[in-house]
C-alpha cells in the first residue's frame, strides 16, 4: 500500500470515527426523548435507541466493534429492557462455542503448518501454467478458508504467490524472454485478487467458514429455536463456492486481466521447494489432521448417528467442535516435555472480539423480541408484502453486498437479522428466505481494500491498485448478487423445505 493511499485512508477513517462517536449518542438520546411512535411499546423505543447507537458505532467504528457489542450488558438492564443475567446469557450461546472450537482446530493446523501442506499439494496437483497456477491458488485458498480464518489463509498464501511472481519476473529478465509486460503484470494482479476473492468465497461453504454464517445460525436458534446443522449449511454453501470460484477465475484470467502470451519458466520450482521445506509430517501435524477429519466426519454424520443412538440426541455441532478442540490439548507431541498438539499460547490467538460480537448481536435480537420491537417492525413493513419476493431478494443481496464494501460484514449481518426476519414474517414468508441470502451476500464484497481483511492484505502487496480491484470486483459483486439469488431458488428453498408464501410453524 502506498504511503499516500495509507494516509488518506487513515484520515478518512479518523473523520468517520469522530462523527460516529458524537452522532451515535445524539441519536440515542433523541430516540429516547421523542414521543413513542404509535403501536410501539416504551421498551421497544428503548431497544430502538440502543440499536441505532450500536449501528452507528459499528458502522463508523467509533470505538472497537467488540466494545460496541458489549453495550447491551450495560444499557438493557439500565433501561429495564432485560436483566443482566438475561442479557449476558447471549454471550455464551452454544453456537459461539461451535465457532470457538472450529477456530481452535484451525489454530492447530496453523501451528503445525498442516494448512500450508494442504494448499501446496492442491496447487501442485492442479498445475503450473499461468492460468492453472491462479486456479490452484484459488482452489487451495477457498478450500482452506472453509475451515481456517479467511484472513489467516490469505496471509499464508500471499507470500508464496509473491515468491512465484518475483521468480517468474527474474527468470524472464535473465533469459531475455519476449513476454508481454502487460501479461506478466496481469498474472500478478490475478494471483493477488484470486487469493483475496477465493478466501471470501470459500468461507461461505461452512458454518464456521466466516462469521456471518454463524451469526445467521445463532440468530435463528436463539430467536426461533430453529437449528441449521453443519451438514445442511454445507449442502447450500459448498455448491455456491464450487460454482463461484471457477466463475471468478474465468472472469479474472479471461476477461478482466487476460494473460495472453505469458509462459512461466520453472514455475513449479518454488512449490516443490516449499513442500521440501515442510519435510515429512510430524506427530503434531498427523494428530491435527486426524482430529480435523474426525470432527468434520462427526459434523456430517451427527443426524444419522443420533437416529441410530437416540441417547446421544443432546449432542450438537458445538459439542463436537469443543470435543475436537479439547482433544488437541490432551494429545501429547512430547509427553516428557509436557508438549501437546495445542497449547494455550496458540489457543489465545482466537478472535475473541468476533465471539463478543456474536453475543452482542444475539442480545440485541433478544431485545427486539421481548420488547415487541420485532412485531412492530413487521407491521411497518407490511406495505412490501405486495412486491414479488424475487425482487426483494435481489434488492436485499445488492444492498448487503455494496453496504459491506464499507462496513464490517459481521456487524452488518448482526444488525440486519431482526429487521429482515420481521420483513419476511410481515410478507408471510420464511425468515430463512431473506436471512440466508443476506448472510451469504455479506461475504461477496470484492471492490475495495476496506471491504474484507483478505482484500486489504493483497492490496498491501503493492501488486494491485484500487482501480484494478474496483474494476475486477464490481463485476463480481454483480455476479454474486445474481448467483446468490439463483441458488436461493435452486438449492436453499428445496434443502430447507421452504414453501413460498407460507410461514413455517417455527416462525409463527
């Protein structure tokens, strides 16, 4: 990232934070002091004030996003909306532990470089021509980001890609090959953008792949006691990722940044060198792989196992995730030195702030529910019930996609859940019909460095300019809007048994 771009971004963020810091409390007090709108309860008005304050601070990042997420613990008891025990219970909801367990397994993979080995094997298998290298990096990044943090995956993949780009340029120069400079530059752009975009898309595949997915599942479970299982989400998320990553690759390498006439000498050298540096699998890496595969298998087969052994019906996906995580602390790699597959020094690298954000979102959603604000919102949105549902879904996916170019995708999803659920119920539709596309669309912001951490990471490489990212990303944003809408009809509706125009029993 250039110094001027960095300083202008910092100045813009600082101004936004200062405005948000003042605007949030001002709107909070204003909403509390105005006459209560017709049909809204006093408690509903108080929750609305808290929601607006949190929204402004989340969007402006006036204070750290996790700190804003703690506001309900203070404000709900102070405003007599919920007691402190009722509010704080949301911060220990069971799906938060699903995410925690998944992250601990991912951290063990990072500790022993298992994720790196998997990525290098995928790249080597796909091939070493320019187009295949870009595809290999995208497939490897997407596969890993389904289970490992999108940010960590991008951080790991970028240096390997940069080494290949640098080696290719050096060898072309030393051999005096007649390679179009534009094609070589396009290769660098495609490698960087491919990694960033695949990290975001791959996260859609599983419930633990990216926070918005878990926000959706936690909201539905906490508010409606409706569970989205790990495997059921994969039936929706995996096909979307499997379709979207190749489409993104085709767009980048064939249309946006074609690499015509580019040949890379000895392009497999760095991949083979990186694999040789890893050496044979060590004890910690082998055990991490075993625990990872066992946990994934347990998630996938849980429903069938419970059918065979009903005594296990109280075990859920969070229990499985934590069992896998705890096992990592119990399996020694060197018992004499008291060394285990995972230690707390590594586990403490968990994104604790994201877990707090989940809790804050669930507390806010509970406030919407118990105060009657959710029901009031349903009444206010009745006028939309006459609009075709496909137009609503298209508009919603577009709104969320472009909104998250400038705001945290997790905070945006958290804020929208109760509002969209009210809209869906007001239209006589299943809340899933709007909530799932919104959560997925939150991972489809590809235009700006500030949209996602992977975008920012590859922008920092210096190989991609903002105009290049905007030009490549805008078309993918539009593609994502239509793809999410299409797959909502083709996959989401049949998988979750949604009947259009009919409110499911669990949402009544």
